[in-house]
C-alpha cells in the first residue's frame, strides 16, 4: 500500500486528476476534483513496486522496462563501494579524490541557506536524486520527496532517509505531482543529463511543482566556463588531443545550455499557466571541475596547498558565474 501523504501529491499523467489505491499493487486514476475517486477518472492504472508508485508516461513498454530492469539488476546497496553507492555517471564526471570531494561539498553546502526557514512542515522535492538523496538540503523540511526513474535508486534513497522519505518513480519531463505542492525543489546535477531539446520541459515541470513563495535550486553546468577555455588553450599550447577522461564521460549524455538560456527556461516556467511569476538568478556553484581539480589536487605533497590556492582564486572570481564550470540557479516563485 502507498501512504496517504504520497497519494495526496500524485497526479494522473492521463488527465491530471488525483490518484487512489486500487489494490495492494495497483493505483488508479481518481479523476479531477475528487481525490477519493468515484470512478470518474480516465481509467489509467499505475503499478506499485516495493511500495513505490511507478507513475510513468508513454507506453506500457516504458513502465515494463523500468520494472524489468529493477528486477534483473545486479545492483545491491553498498555492493562495490562500502556503504556508499556512487552512480557511474558521477564517477565519470567528478573528481572523486578526497580533496576533490571536499571542494565539491564545501561549494554546495553554501546553498543550504536557500531553503532555510521554509517551514518544518513543508515538503522538499529532490528531483532525480537516484541513490543519493541530498539529505542536508531537505533536513529543514517535514518530508523529503524523492522522484527518479530508477526504482533501485529510490529504494536506496529510502534506506538513507528513513521515515522522512516519500518515494515515487517518475520522469522529470512529466512530473507525477500536482501543481504547487512543494515548498522547496532541488535538481542537483540532473538537468544536463536530459536531452538538450527537452531540458526546457524539465525546467517547466520543476517550476510547476513548486508553490507560491517556494524556492527552486538547480545545480547545473556552464558550457563557456573559464575551465573550458583554459583546457582549449592548454590543448593548443601543448598540442594534445582531448584527454581520455572524456571517453569515460561520453558514455553519459551531458549538455549544458548557456546561463542566459537556462535562466530563461526557469523564469518562463514561473510565468507559465498564469500562476504569477518569479525571479531566477545564476550564482557560481564552483569555479572548476575535475579537468582542473583532479590534476592539481593530485600533485604529491603540495596537493593540499594547491587546494587552498584554488579556494582563494574561487573567492576572487566567484562573483562572475559566467566563468564558473558549475552554476547554481536560485529561483523564487511569487
Ligand atoms: Zn486520469
């Protein structure tokens, strides 16, 4: 069975009506205007797997393949990384060294204040969290809602968050939630893994799901960063080919739109549907990515000193998000 709090948030993808429990392993559309459902819905049903509602669009094939992948998966919590489960996409894109992780953590922790004072009864949406819910960002809220394509990721997220977690299997392109139900929404390094042409849709869905006075935080890439320019310069000076690390990263789709474009997507989302507007600003998340930090922090003996140098450079240049490799978008809905 699915708890009533989760059921109350869910939106039928066929008709945007509510969703009700049909039996132990099935949910059904309850239609519009009547969340208890008197059979006036569009007739769509949705499976429940391991207690997690699977609210996906499109064809039965898509739903079937998500469920099949789950049952056939060799994935087990902590199987290859101790207690920590690290998605392969992260390993491909991030500096996984101790200093590299500290650099990432310190910069992201600054954004905890975006959600400060949002109310301890509020709802926090962690969009595309996979197996790594951002516990620190949702801590001030009443419940931490996880939505992701991966059922195994959600089961791990639920294990990490315990009773605070409400988990739903769904797509960021057609969020299975009613309008304006969240007080805070986070999309941490997920939008740039979505097809370039569909990121606008995802941005609109995130802004739709947040309520008035609520805040949206998006961690995202910047295609014209200082790092990228330096890497290009270094290649020309040293006559090197693009480094091999790119081949590992290439297995995971990545496309970051320029700052003006993504900020526009989010601002347009706030203005959609006559639900008022909102403000969106872009702020430096971190100046450098692994192309700079991995070689610098990895230098024997003086890696720690170079870490401090990078931090100083970051403080000096942090006010210019156009230079940053990763940008944070902070939005507030009027
Ligand atoms: Zn329906």
